């Protein structure tokens, strides 16, 4: 008689299942689980901490978490930690930490305070790629796609801030409204692709002429607005406007020949010409049209320039 063979039970059926140590579970998470005391010293970090921040657990235990926070985010992070310790859990707080190799890491935290244990528990998720995508969307929403300059929405926001600062500091503020003269001729003669090329070059020239802290925005087809914080009066603003016109004067080179540009410029000063952004821009716009009606002007040392040489007003 042949011997009876008994089938071997799978290993999972031969033992009673039991829960593994919690730390083994936490170490499988892609997020980092951290436990800190009331002063922010690390008492425990899971394996995800090293994957996100570059530090092994042995390198951070006993250190203050705040010491690893990006310097610009430390104050806000400490404020959030105090809120958590006072009994207000945080679910979606974001800040930046410094990775061991020196670059910053965008983090979203969920944190809670356990008073019976005297510790804060936080779960950190890296959102660097998400934050990068958000910044790109924010930039597209506030900047002109063709020139890369701030758009009208961005200008309105910055103008509100500049007015508040000027009021607080008692300093000046001026707005220049520029409309290109000769741009329509470029479009009519060379086509829209050439016109786009001209607008990009104009944007670069305007930025090169301005001081740090000034802002130039594209608010229409061939219309630009320049924000001049600290500009003391209309005379100073006119000097800046003349500098911008001079920067625009050299011909733009196009495949079918050069194109000459000029600009009509309107000026408005805060608060004399408007106490809110809409009123200030409207005043500068009206002043620009008055400047345009006066027609092309000769610059000293440039004999022979005529209205034809700068094209039709655009």
C-alpha cells in the first residue's frame, strides 16, 4: 500500500494572525509621521521622514523641528504649532522645510495635540509637485501669455498695495499709461506674428528702463501701464516717461525691414489724480489720449523725423 501523503497547509493558515508593531505599519507610509514634545523636539519620526527630508531618524531625534523649517516660514510654523497645542487641530497647513542636501521641500501637514501624553503628532506629505503646478497656474492667471508681463488683474492688486503703502508712508506714487504709436503699421505691413514679436521686444525694453520696485503691465493690445512707487510728483513721472520713450525709439528689426515706434504717455499721481485704482487709471488713460491728440513729437537731435516715419498711431 502506498503511503498517504498529507498536503502542507499554507503558512498563513498554520498560524493565528496578529497585528504587527505599529511602527512597522507607519514605516510603510509614503508620508512622514512625526511625534514632538511641547517645545518641538523630535521624539519619533517614521521612515518616510528620510525619504522626504533626507535625514535618517537618528539624525533628527532630539532636534527641534523648527530648526529644519525654511527661514521664511518659521514664524508662521511656530504660530500654527501654538494653535495645535492650544487644542486647534490643523489639517491642511503648508510650509517649507529644508532638505538635507539644501533645497526646499513643500509640505502639507495634518497635526494634533495629545494632552494626556504631552506631544504633538504630525503627518507630513510632500506637495512640491503640486505647489509647482499651482504656481504655474497662478502665474498664468496673473501674467500676459505673450509678453510675460503682469496683466490687468495683477496690476490692480499691486496698485491697491502701493496705494496703501504710499498712504502709510506719506510717499508719492505715479502711474503711466502708454499706448504705442506705430504698432498698427507693424501689424498692417508685416502681419500679426511680427506684431507679437514687436510687443515682446517692447516689453523687454520697458523692463530694462525701470528701477527695481517699479512694475510694468500689459493691459491691452498695445497698451501698457507702469506703476512708479515713491515717485514724488508729475515732473518726476514725466522724466521716467521720457526715458521710456527714448528706450522705445531705436527701430525694431523685422524680416521685411525696421519699424519705428513711439508712445503716447498719460500720467496720474496719487492722491491728487485719484484716490482709488480705478480713478487713477482712468485719469492716466484720459491724459494718454490727450497726449496722443497732440501728435508725434520730435526729439532733440533727431532731425527729419516725421509722422510718416513713425507710422500711423496705433
